[in-house]
C-alpha cells in the first residue's frame, strides 16, 4: 500500500526523523507514553509542537480529523523502541506460535478507530516494542475495512491452523 507514511515519501521520512529524535527526548517520550487516550495525547505540548511541524503535510485534508489520527500515531510511536521495516505489523503478530493469538487478532481487527489506541499499545508490548513504523502509521491513519483486510491477508497465511487454535 503506497501512502504518505512510506519512508520514501516526504512525510514518512519526516515522521521517522521525528521518532528518531524522540528516542533522545525522554521527557517528551514519557509524556506520550503516559497518555491513556488519543485525547490525552492531543493535550500534550509535545503533540502540539509536532502538529505544527507536520501540518503542511495535511493541507490537502478536508477537515481536522487528521489531527486526532496523527495524535494516535504519535502516541503509539512513543511506545516503539525499535523500527522493524522488514515486516508488516500483522506479519509480526503472526508466527508459529503466533505472537498475538488468533482470538486477540480477531478482536483487534473488529475494533473501530475509537477503541484502537489502547489495544495497539498492548499489541506493541507483545511485539517487544518493535514495529514497522511506516506500517503502524499507515494502518492507524487509514484504519478501516481496507486495512483490516490487508492485516487478515498478512496474519492468517503466516499462522498455521494448529498454532492459532
């Protein structure tokens, strides 16, 4: 899926640089990690500064919903310690045995955007705080049927039937 969050796109590259800089700013990172909701992220100065920095990339958006979606992304990125560009997030969840059980995965892809944030924090912990940052950002920003289908096609073929039962 080609999106503005891919590392070969201007915003994807800027987001990776922001995340890399965040690793050295423990106070900002801690604030973002403590936020329990997307609304909590929005109220933080670190998000407001990032929002101003990234606003030019969203000038084509018709409304301000990009700000809440960006808040979810930045809040989740604060939980990631290591970038794993080789695998999509859903493939990271799969395996033999799967890192994320089939039941938990099914529940995750049934969630709507409003309920996704806390669940994704738990998933990131299960993945050892290692994730494909570009895929995480793309998936959270565009969360909906297309992303859920893509995740299902990534997860289920990479999880043997006997391992996911």
